[in-house]
């Protein structure tokens, strides 16, 4: 992992062991020759407060490509259109914050239930899922164990037979597995869409007032839909000063090893005491009064 940010103050790339005048000389040289400053092994500073020159941008991106590491960019760099176009062009490997969604579902549901004045155990949830992987099965088991009732809508319902039996016999939890396009979502108040496409979702009759929580940025095509479409969320947790200018989910995604069981990853994330601060809709932050 390599964390990249632009400087806000040139003293950020000064070294304590050198006198100030020498640090200034180094700074000028870094600007002239486009030299990045790396501290703490993976904290990297770009020596420009403004980054508009396309040649300099290309040089920086090429240097990052040669690092052959997963890159985490600061918010300022993510908002730099020219810079990110070059990052895409050179196929730089960047951290995928969307990987966190599956493990933060319960946190998102807690945020909604608190607004509604309910507990998780009072929520009835519907989850839409095509890929019945081992990790997704663990996610279904985790959700079923934390909410009042779970309905799974899938085209692969035969693959969930053992999970359904395990939950019923071992934990006394009944889940409903369905793929009725006319009825499955008609009365669902909270829907979690893991991997249904826009077109696939459009083939189902949906409760017009539902809250739909999307893993990807999926739009609801039905004109009759008047509910809430959640396409993103923001989190907060305690971070060191260097990371304050980065997206919190990007930093967390870089810390978490998702190559573990679902339950292990959830428990690892719990150590950071994250909290959901807002949910994002199609255009902007969703006002909490919309959930009431």
C-alpha cells in the first residue's frame, strides 16, 4: 500500500535532521525534478500545492505505476479530474472502498433503525443476491442472526438449501427464500441489493416506499418509485493526522484484510469503532427526516 497526498505546507516534507535552509533547497529540487517524498515507508507527498500541469501529472503517475502497489489517494487528488484520468489511463491499482460494503451492512441498518426509533431485532430485511459464494452465505447467516426476519431473493435459491436448514435446525432462525418477481419485493420495507443489475431489479414489482440500500451505484428505473435509494455512505473513526485528508473508507479498506471469513472481517472492523455519519442518495446526502 502507498498513501499519496499533496502538500498543504512545504514543511510537511522537511526532515528534522536537516537545517531549514537545506530543506528549502531540497524542496526546490523536488519541485523542479518532480521528486516525491516518502516518509514512514508508505506515506508519500507530492511536492506541489496545486497540480494542473499535465506533464508533471504524467510523470507522477508513471512513477506510481512503477511502484506496483495498491494506491490510496487523498481527497484532493481524487477530485483532480486530470490526475485521475491519467491514473485510469495507466491502470494504476487503487484501493476499492466498495469492498467494505458487505461488512458494514449491519452498521448501515443500525443507522436507519436508530432514526426510526427501532432496534435491529425489529427490522424485516430483504436481500437481493445472485452470487451464492461461501462469503455471501456467511453474510446471510450474520444478517439472519441480527434482524427480526430475513428474506433472500435470488435466482440461485437451490444453493441456499443447506444454509436454510442450518439456520432453522441449529439456531432456530427461519429465513424466506424467494424469486417471485411480482410478490417478493412488493411488501419489503428495507431492501439490500448486493448484485442485481438495474435491468434485473426493474423486472420485480417493488414497494414504492421502500428503502433500497445499494452495494453499487444502481438507479431505480421505475417511475412509480417514491422511496429512498441509498447508493453510498460515509463513516468516521479515529485516524492519525496524516490520514485526515483521505476518504475514511479508503483508509479503512487499506487496513482490513478481506481474505478472511466474513465473521473475522466484521470483527476486525469492529476494532476501529466506526460509525455511519450519513447516507448518500442519487444526488446528495439523505436528510434523516426522509427515513421517518
